[in-house]
C-alpha cells in the first residue's frame, strides 16, 4: 500500500503501465488506470472512482461513517508524497449488498490526474 520507510525516507512505488493516475498535488503514482472497478461513485467533492489496489498511500484511523449507501467502517488515506487526502478505504460494510466494497479504495477524481506513459 504505502512506501517503505527506511531511516526517515519514504521509498515510493512506481507503476509501469500505459496509463496511470497520479496525485494531483505532487504527481506521486497512485494507481494503474486498468485497475478501476467502477466510475459510478460519489466522493465528498464530486465524482469518485473505486479501485482494488493503490500505492504510495498511508491509511488514517478507522471510523464509522454514514455514506449514501449506509453506514460503513472506513479509513481515509493520504498521499505519501504530500499528505493530501486522496479518498478512503472501505474496511467493513454493514449492508450485505455493499460487502463487495470491503477492502477497496475510493479515490476522489478531483485529487488525481491521468498520466499517459510512453
């Protein structure tokens, strides 16, 4: 998930793929565009995407949050490069119909940008 800390330095993961999403603030690699599960999500600040795996993030504390689809146990996550809040991770869903979200990540579209790799 996050980079490894060794003597105070964070080593960032780099994604090799034709297209990736990077942090809008510092351009740290966050996720392979091919790993998107759904674009049909709503974040705090508008459109959001659901992903299976992300890199270069740090998870915050877990908390219960009332979202559009019910109560979920979630943890906000932050970019390892600049500490910007990128979205949240679904830890536990109360409703059986929402269980598919568990272990997945919501990333706010406004917090990332697409990068086409050569």
